[in-house]
C-alpha cells in the first residue's frame, strides 16, 4: 500500500485492511490483554520470537493500524504511537541515548521540548547543546562531541515559525555518524516529508493537525529505516549489542530495518508505559482520514490572514513563510511548495498590553492552550506558555514579548478576518 498510493489515498485507506466479514471501520480493541491457547505461544511472544498481541502496554491492534498509516504517510518502515508528543520526543532520543551521552538540538523548538531536553533529560545524565538552526554548517558541527548521538530540529518551529533547512541538518548529522530526528508536527506529511530530504526519524504531536479536532492528546515516532546503526555500532550499543533483558538478543541482527522501533516498543514502552489509549488512537484515525482535505484549507486561510495582517497599519510585524517577504519564504518553497501550516504569528503596535486587549476582544477565535485544530484559536506565549520568563529570557528563546500565535482554522476566511478586524478596532 505504501508504494502504490498517493497521500490522499493513504489518509483514507492505509493501516487497516479488513478480511472477509471483518469490520470495514477500524475497531477499538479496548482490551488490556489477549488470549493464547498454550503457555509456549505466550513465551515466544515475550522472547520476541513471534509477533502478536499479549498486553496493550506494548502493542494493541488499533494503535498498530494507526501507526502503520502514519508510517505509510511519512514513507517510513515502522512507527509507534505514544501518549503525547512530549513522550514521542523523549522516546525518540532516549532510544539511542543513555547517561553520559550528548545530542545537539535546534534552539528554535517548542518550549515544552526545550525544557524536556535542557532540564529533565540533563537530570538523567543526557546532555544537550542548543544551536541556532540558521548558523553555518561549521558552527553547528562545532557543537558535536565524541559522545554525540543525534541531531534534532522542528520542520516549522512552534511558536516562532522558523523553517528548518532539513538537507543541511541531514548533511551535518550524517557527517558525524548520527541520525537526524525531525519533529514534523506543523506541516504534517501532507505538506512535508522529511525522509525525502535526508531525515532519519520523524516525530509528531498527533494532538495537533493529525487529530485535527482537539479531542485526543497523542504522539508518534516514525523510522525511515535508512540509518545504518551497525555502521556506527560503537555509538549505538543499545541497538547493536545484546540486550540481556531479552536473552542476549541484538536488535539490528534480529530485526534489521525494524530495529529502532522494535527496541522503542519492547524496551522503552515496556518499562515506561507512555501508551496511547486505543480509544484515542481510534479518534486520531478519524482525524487522519480528512488530513489531506484540512491541510490545504488551513494553509489557504492562513495565507489570507497573513496577507491581511501584513497590510494593516495597526500590525507591527507578521511571520508566515507563505509571504514572499518572509525570511523563510525560499526554504518553505523548497520543502513545502504546497503550503506550510495554518499558524501565523504577529505583533501589534503598542506591544504586550495591546496584544492582550486584542485577544480579549476576539469573538470567533478562542483563547486556548492549543494550536492546529479545525477551530481558529489564539495564544499569547508571554502571558501563557512562557509566563515564567522575563522579557530578556523570552527574546533569548526567540519568543518576542508581543508575539501573538494565531492558529487559523478551517472556517470561512472572510469570517476569521472580520473577527480580527473588529478586535483590532476595539
């Protein structure tokens, strides 16, 4: 299915292929456990000698079908659902890093991920160096150490909307013998497929456009199958040397291109248990079925909103990579020629206080701690998600104190713009 069909068809058809007499719609396997006839059958599952289901903390048929659909959309070999995008980011790195290791990361990433990597993972003994993604290859390369195990970035950063030069990052990562991990949440595979530009692993907060309706928190990790772990076996002992918790099995030898996701499932999910519930996976699948219809509408509406804002004399600045004057316009045209995402950021003349009054005056757009769903919503990071930071710290994090994050929904664009206009006039 992955080879023959285009993304629109995969959104609707991939993952679940019912046999004669089975439900046409993916069922919710709302069961913690699965029955076997003999003790030996169960033992073989626990030794990873057979594939199958025995406990939902490790695998569940609903989840696996949805993971397979996302893998097909990204062009990967395998995927694993997680309980949230944060869990996906953590597992993606922790699957190849242990205490004493180091990784390099773009400084332009979601604030929650920045804290996960810069504070929480340091407590686990895993160090990170944040770099300016727009820096030269030489400057970024200088951050690498002998114990560096990965390079991480976001296709489009949340909330600063900086576009990652994926090919440049892939070149740097591969020169140092490590994989490039890319968070592709904002464009989704409808607008960008990082594997085609050299990325090795892709992560998603499926909570955003993939679910699309703000019903279910979730995450996903997809492996391209392209990174040769054995060629850098000394760097990745967890994948390339025997795992004593599975009778000395070596993942790369036993599972080949499936090694990375198998280890993440059999080891990390087994021990840490950040599973996505089958109910949430079912809802995520409903969202995925219309992803190819929603993304173009989000982008079309966001383009109209960005163009309106760029001409309004009450607006100080606008960031949207679809605007020809935007700093990232050419990179966005290269990696996302059909559109980027539905999120626009801007600032108003008069700064923070005016931004707050503007948001309080919106009627159609809702103030919520969310982004990227069917409904238009808005957030002021300096007052909300980044509230603990001073203005100086905000600027260091690339989040201007006056930045308004406006997530354009799939309503009528004229109605959205009229709401902005009345709030600006208020």
